[in-house]
C-alpha cells in the first residue's frame, strides 16, 4: 500500500502543493524573490523617499528571509513567496504608503527586564 493510500485509509488526505512541485523549485523561486527585492530597493527608496538607506533595507530583507528559514511545509513556503511578490509589486508601483514600509523597521528586539523593579515598571510578572 502506497503512502497516499495509507493516508486516505487513516482518514486524512495529503495536500497538494500550491505552486512549487519540489523543495528545489521552491528554493529557486525564493532566491528569485530575494534578488528581485534586492534589485528593487534603490528604486523603491527613490520613489517612497524613505528615511533609511540602501544598506539598512538590504539588512532588513536578509532578516525577513532568515526569519522564515525553518519553514518546512512546501505550501507555507509557497504562500510566503506569493505574499513577498505581492508586497514587492505594491511597493514598486507605489500602491503602499511610506508608513507601510516603515512598519518593517520598527525595533524588533525588545529586551526582557531582568531585575524585579524593571519587571514591575514594565508590567511583567
């Protein structure tokens, strides 16, 4: 009995991939998206008049891609790639506002308070 037959017999169906057929195909599409963002940043910065420089944008891009590096489900990877392509189009065509891009640059690391008074003042237990 094949894995598909065993899955159907167990009561659940195997989900079909959205776009990518294999992990390699998905990786290729992710790299293409990364390169497209990398190349588009100078134009986006010029159009949007953002208060960040090119180096900061590319570091944020790298951070966003590394944030999702442990995703293993092919369908989730495809979804993330599609969302990334949509965002790139929105920023390139000036459909998104300056504030939408700047939301990405908010401080992402909030250090947790260590001592009692710091925890008390921040509202942590």
